[in-house]
C-alpha cells in the first residue's frame, strides 16, 4: 500500500464528511466536505501558476 499524500488525504476526508453530511442531513458538514475536496485542486493550480 503506497503512502497517501496530503492532497489525497484531504479529498478522502472531504468525501467522507460529504457522505456523512448527506446521509444525516447535516448541511454544515456537507459544505465543509465540499470545501475540503476543492482546496487541493485550487492549491495545486496556484502552485503551478507561480
């Protein structure tokens, strides 16, 4: 099993929060999950742009 990077970890946690929030109808958890999934892509784009 390969070591999971920071980006994959954030996406995994975000996806988990998103699913739990959706199942239990907890809106703040859904938004937090979506935010955690988006952050790595935004950060990667910013790093590549510099």
